[in-house]
């Protein structure tokens, strides 16, 4: 792939389920011009699936240009795997078509719900953590993974509230869902931190409960501290040191898996964004040396 | 691992919780000239009761984070997607209009790009926001949105047409590219929209001059959405073709409307127009 990756996919992660693509960046519109002018060397890009689940036009033209030179993985925001609604067949058909077009080795979405009674709230909303809700989600995740036909990874949420009826911790719920579903984890270490502050738990406890052989991708991102002591998952700045520390720990446990920096607001130039992402390499390399 | 059967009651319980959460998240903001406020007292009591207390931050305030995020996200998308309406109404009024629209027509699609799908229907039926000017402006903004990611059709090639193919073109309905849209304005709205987009940080209200205009909105070969002005006869011909008339029958109808003399003067031009429009990619090849 000319102009694209110089870090060839390492052997594999998660017992060979998927390749380790290295360190990538979330593909965002403000960076298109730079990318198409310079074709920087980037291990891979992660795209927001819904932005390209369209009939035609510029989004698909841009995507096809990217695909000529780079590996791409899909990351969705609207599947709503935890919704009480039926799964949306039309959505899944478009997702499958996009997976084919991009040849993504896996796809991910969030452990959340986003719609009810057909009304979309366009947000990643938290679920009550109970065994039955875990099975409800797992059942749907199995169907989705079977239908799309490639590994499906669920991302842990950053959340601002929890429900009284929850009977298990977020990390037990997360593990329960992926193990029941036979699917994978897209671990967002920034989300672990954000939720740990918002809900008053120890982020290291969360990480110690992770079945690491299920983790096929990691997200890092920046967050904002609010005056009321809560933390917002804003993706609008550099990754904070505490999040890098959590990432280092995740690298030690996984030996290094595909990693993506998410940056969605107050954009900086592509080289600056990429440089921030590439900080992940030192943690991955350190973990690789230690093993 | 044993597979747990999810009891129907458990799914129904989850549905009730998500419904009450959705109602609370969609609670309208108080949109003021200098900001906004949350109506925490209007959140569904069932939802509030379902949220666990957290130290230093009551459940309603945490719900407020989602309520605020919902409106900020949707208002921001609509402000970007509907630059003309925004500048015609002004930011505060625009936000109130969007809030009223989404209250009546909440999003039914996973994609934020479909958020304004029923806006024209809303404007047509709304007394406060449904003036002729705003209805036309809303339609224009919407046409640009739909043209942006409509399907790519194979353009109709006009070079080296066989005689048989040319004859068929005259006798069969023309197929327009999915991204092609026709628009008639009573104010200089297309120009106003271009200016509004070029100064998207400017919130000053604009008042376009009256003036009838006819436009085709379409995508160029780089897939950017652009526009081309057409004259009244071209507009009428395109509208007839778009309504399923053949080129031959459209010309006959046009002749009946503008008179034989005027039509004879146009005769030489219509072929040129058609070739030009085909070169611009307005038509797609029929099967
Ligand atoms: Fe993430």
C-alpha cells in the first residue's frame, strides 16, 4: 500500500482472530485535504461507519480514495445493541455492504442503546447492568456478528449516570456480554477513566477484570474535567497522562493490539493529531520488549 | 456458559426504562436570547427514580448532561445543514424552530444526515414558521442535503450516439441523476444561501431580495454539490422531463404553452440544451 502503512500488520492479536494493525487515527473531515495532498504514512484509519452508509456522493468517493492506500476499520455509533427495539435490518444490510467495501478485518460499536420505538437519540446511552440485560445484549451481538460475518467488538462506554436496578459492576457486565456473545472487546481506556471518575470506582479494578484475550482494539482520547467534578468524554484535546498510564497497563496485558486515537472537536492539524496517536507506539514497544 | 433466557417481562422492563429515559432526554431546552436552560422538573419521574444517586451530583443533574448533549448535538447539525434557514430566522429563532420540529418529528434514522427529512412537511403545516419564504428556504436547504449523498448514476453519454439510440432518447422518458434537483425561487435564495455558507460564523439576519429564479442543484464530477441557473423555458422543459414526459412530448407541451413562433425560435436551442445538461451529468443512462 503506497503512501500508507509502514508498520506492516504484526502477527495477530486475540489468539489470531484479527491482525494487529498498529497505531491508527480516527479519520475526520478536517484532515482530508492534508491526507489527500500528502498521503502520510499511517498504519490504518478508523472510520465512523454511519458517515459512509450512504448511497453515493463525496463520502464514498473520499472513502474509496482512502481505501486505495490505507487499511480501514469500521467503528459504528448508531447500532444501539442494547436497545429494546428489534434489530434494524436495513441498517445491518448497509453495515454489511460497507464492511465488504472496506474489507475491514473487524467492526465495532458501543455497549449502549441509542434508539427506542424507532426514535433515534443519536447518543450512546447507558444500560442497567443486570444478567438479563447482559443476555439480551449478547443475544443481539451474536446475531449481528453472524450476519456481518467478521469479528464484532463492543466498546465500553463513558457514562454519567447509573441505574438503581444494576446488580453488577460495569466491568462484570462488559465481560459477561462479550463472553456470552462470543464477540470481542474494543477497550476505550479513556472511557474507563471518565466513568471511573463519574461513578467513583478504581479504573485499575476495571482493567484487572478484563479478559485480555478478548481485546482486539484499544481507543485513546482526550477528555474534559468539569467544575462539578464530573468528566466529559469530549475527544477535543491531547490524551491525559492518567489515560496513557491505563494504556500502558493494557499494552502489558495484551502485548499490544491495534490502537486508535479519537479526536473529534477543536481539531488540530493532521500531523499533530498523528503525532499524538504515535505516542502509543512507545507504550506498545515497551510492552513488547517486556514480554 | 449457560445461555440465559431473557424473560419477556425483562425486555418489557428495559423498554419502559428506555422510553422514560428517551422522553427525559428529549425534554425541550429553554432557549433564551443569551443561552439556554434545562427543565429538570419536566423529566419523567420514572426515569429520575431509576437513576442511582451519586455523591455530590443528583440524578436529575446527571440526566441533564444527556438532555443537554442531545439538544446541542442536534441543534449543531441542523445549524450546519440548514445555513439559509438559520440566517433568515436568526440563531435563537432557528433553534426554537428546530426544537419545535424535532418535538413533532423526532429522528427516525440512524444517520444524522436524515435529521431534516420531514422539515419541509413541518414548515408546510406550521403557522409560526411556515411562511412562503421559510418554506422555500427550507426546501432549498433540504435539496442540497439530499443531493450531497444521493446515489451515483452512470452519466448518459451523448458522444457517438447511434441513430437508433438517439431516436429512443426522444421517445422514452429521461432518467435524471439521483443527485439532480430542480428549484424555483421567488426570492434570491440560492445566492443568499451561498453567501450564508461563506460566512457561517455570522449570525446577522438576512433578508433576500424578491426575484423569480430557476435552478438546477446537482453534483459535479468531483461530487461537490453545485447549482446552475436556467431560464423559464428551460425550467419548464426540465420539469416536464422530470415528471416523466419524453423529450418529444415535453417539446410539444412547451410549444402549446409559449406559442408556435416562440417555440420555433427555441427549436435549435433545445438540442444544445439537452447535450449540455447531459455533459453536466444531469441524466443517467437508462437500462
Ligand atoms: Fe472510543
